[in-house]
C-alpha cells in the first residue's frame, strides 16, 4: 500500500512544495481572469465618470447661460423704471 502511494506521488508533476501543477495553473488562470475583470470594471467606471463630468459641465454652462439671461432681463427691467 505504501509503495503504491509513493508511485502515485512520484507520477504527479509537482511544483513548489508539493503543489500540483494543475492546481497552480487553475489558480493562475482564475486570478488572471479576476484581474482582467477588475481592469474592465475600472475602465467602465472611468468611462462613466468621464461621461458624467461632460454632462455636468454642459449643465453648468446651461445654468450659467440661464442666469446670464435672467441678469440681463433684471437689468433691462430695472433700467426701464
């Protein structure tokens, strides 16, 4: 029985303190996939923030134009009295 266990252990490819190579490769692939998903999420969030910043800038320009128009109307009304 002991001899059979030794043969099985000797037949497996080992890497770094008896860690099976297939487990190492699966973990490497899983972590690589998670890293790529993380990068993709960061890119999506960055794109969203950039879009919101552009919309906010447009909104501020619109509000500035409206406030300028109100100031002009108030100025014209106060000048007529």
